[in-house]
């Protein structure tokens, strides 16, 4: 009997990354599809303006919205799709400013809303202690 010595195979230490790439591509597609759905708030027609965007040092600004009927909506401390009174807006904003004085405040006003309602909202925000207020446009 003749014994043959089989050659020993070297172990392959490479990692097959193709399945990881496939998983990452699926996750990328899922996030690309769901990201536009995550924006919440009231549908308003924003006015168009050719202004430079504000440098956003804070991660999430507080957005107060005025719809075409002149109702106020705030995205902090409650349902962002539930109309709130002017007193409630002032109360919530004053609490936010007290805890974070540099918090960015933005006003989204429908293009069909009475200009007076937007000015009244800005006065409310100023009375609540907001040092500056930005206007959201398209």
C-alpha cells in the first residue's frame, strides 16, 4: 500500500463582504424611502424667497406654524397637528427659552394667511423671551 500525502490546504482568512454590502444597500433604500415620510406638521403653502439658509448650530429648532385659517401649531410639548391657543404658544415657548436660551425658533406661515396673524405670532414669541425668530420659506 502506497500512502499518498495529501497537500494541506491553507486556511482562507478573507471575509466575504458581499452579503454585508447587500444588507447595507437594502438599509440605504429603506432609509431613502422612509426619510421623506418622517416630516411631521401641518401642510401649509410656504412663500417663496431667494434668501440664504440660516446657519443651524442647534440640532432641532422649534417650529411654530400658522395655517391658512390663522390657527397656531407648535411641534413641541404636544400633538404637532393639534391647534393651540396663543397663550399656550407663549407658555410653551417661554419654558423652552428658560431651559435653552439659544434655542432656534422658526415660524412657518402659510402664504394665504393674513399677515397680521404672523406678526401677532412673532410678538408672542418675543414676549415669551425669544431673542430672534426665523421665517421658513421654500
